[in-house]
C-alpha cells in the first residue's frame, strides 16, 4: 500500500496551507473540471448559474460564457471544441465564442430529468448519466453516445434504474466504469464486457468501495478522477476534503481543504501533477460562507503523482 507521504511532494504542507486559491469565489456550483494542456487552461461548468468557465492558469485570467440550460457534463473533442450535456440534449461547441449545435436529443422527459454526469471512454464514446429533479420519483439511467462516424451519432440506453450520479470515471485501462452514488455514498464498479461491441454492454455492478457517511463528517462523495496508477481521487462535498483511494478501496490520503464543499477534482498542469478542485457556494448557510469565504473558488496543489489526460470524444 502506498504510504501517504509518497503521494505528496517533499516539503509540501499536507494540510490546508498546501492549497492555492486561483479564482474569486464566483461559481455557484462547480462541476466537470477538464484540463486542456495545449491552452494551459482549466475549463469547468457552473450548474447553478448555467455557465461555462475557463481559467488560463499562467496568467490567472478567468472568464465565463452563458449557457441556455443547466449543464451536466463537459468533454473535449478530438478535432477541437467541446461536447456539452445540457438538459435537452448533447451539444457541440466548436470554439469559445461560437454558438452551440445540438447533435443528439435527450432521450427522456426534459421536464422531469436532466444529464448530471458525463465522461468519454478510451474508444471515443461519450457516456452520460441522467437523474430526475428532486421532486420527481424517476430512476436515473446510463447512456452512451457513439463516436461521430455519421452525421447524427446514435445515443443508446445502456442501464436504467440507477440512483443519482455524482461522477462517472473510467479506470486507466478502460475496463471498468466507476459510478459514484452521492446519495448513498457508495462507489460502484461496472466492468466493460466487450469494447468493440455496439451497443456497448456492461457487466453486473459490484460495490467497489462502500464509503458510508460516518460520525467523522467525511461528507458526500462528489466529482472524482483517477491518477496514472489507478488511484481514485474524490471530492467530499460538505466534508472539506479530498480523499485518495487505492484500487482496492482503502483510503490512502485525506487532504483537508479551505472550503467545506468541494464538488469535483481533476489533474492538470504541464506535467499533470497539479490537483485542481472546484467548489460550491450555492445553498450554503451564512455561517459556512462566513467561515469559508472562498467557497465557489478554484483551488490547486502540487502532488507527487501523475494524472491522466482527459479522454476525448471522437468526432
């Protein structure tokens, strides 16, 4: 098992002081951070204010653009631009200042459900999880958007009857899809049966790690990523920390944060050894915001482990 010290760069404070605040606390609820190395930029979504953000890390300049609907996922495309999962479908954004173009309609009742997580697999397909609004009694579902080898790529249902997802993450080898259930604080592993098959098939879900909320107030499992060695890094919303898990589910490291509600993490920087964390300030109490005035900001810290580049949609 890895010793916690091996995950941190020598001489770096393992506590709150090890983090750098990179932006003002302007984000209602951060989600889907993606590092784009060719631009030295971090991109992420604000689901509360319906915005797409980007931060040029070397200069510290951040900016946002309005989105027409609540976003649920953001992934880069192989030929440039982005895919965004919005309430009524999947859209292509060719460039920052160009209009969105819908390439697939949502396969559910948009008055009751929306996409809430997305990730690309190593074969260029986009996987999306949907969930119902809080007042609706509708199960979540998992969909897959075929790589764009045709004008209208096919969107198929892969699995239904699932709870709300906090994150979708593929293992480094592409053989396992991790589904984070934020409500039950459980992480499920779904094996890929045959990557060449379409529609894709996943095996029976097994509980990979059971991290139930406890008296220590470790918070709700939120957005996550993996590093090059297969360790799983997850934000603990309302728990003021990031946890690192081994592939077998053991907690290797806990990094306390200067905000109580981190919402997602991603590796970035020129060598993929910076861990970026987005956070939330929406629906937080006045006492929490007084104690943590940078809630809604982006944070970063150096680690001694290396992340993996973002998988891209094959367009």
